């Protein structure tokens, strides 16, 4: 059990570092966060088909890595900042994109996993 917690923490740290690098490489918020959320959701879709969702690999990849890679709080904070700055359309767009695109990415990952693992 302690080994599992350690691996989940390590995977979460790796995901957080990749999110940090994506934010710097792609640009400031919100684009880096959006890409990180899309990527994490795609990986979740892959894993939910290809692994036992209550198993060890799913815990490390989904809870650890994808949990560290994706972020709801940063996207929420950025959306609130848009509304506070009276940039309503940017706030609405950020909100919509961070729900629609990651959901579509998860579905794409699930579809790809089903296609590859027939």
C-alpha cells in the first residue's frame, strides 16, 4: 500500500511538472492549461478502456499522473479573472473550451482504446 501511494505521488508530481512545462512552452494561461486538461482527459479515456478502473495502473495513471497534469482550480481562477476584468466573452470561451474539449478528448481516447484493443 505504501508503494502504491508513493507511485501515485510520483506520477502526480510528473504530471504537474509536465503541466508547468506545457504552460511555459505553449504560452501563458489559459492555453497551456487547456492543452494539459485535454491531454489528461485523452489519457484517462485510453486508460478507462484498457485497464481495470479500480486497479493499480489506473490509480497511478488516472489519479496520479492525470490528476497532476490536469487542473480545475487554475482554469477556474483564470475564468473568474476574465469575468472580474469584464472580459465576459473570454470567460465564457475559457469555461466552454475547458469542458467541451477535454470531454471530447476523453471520448477520443476511449474510442481509440476500443479500436486498438478489439
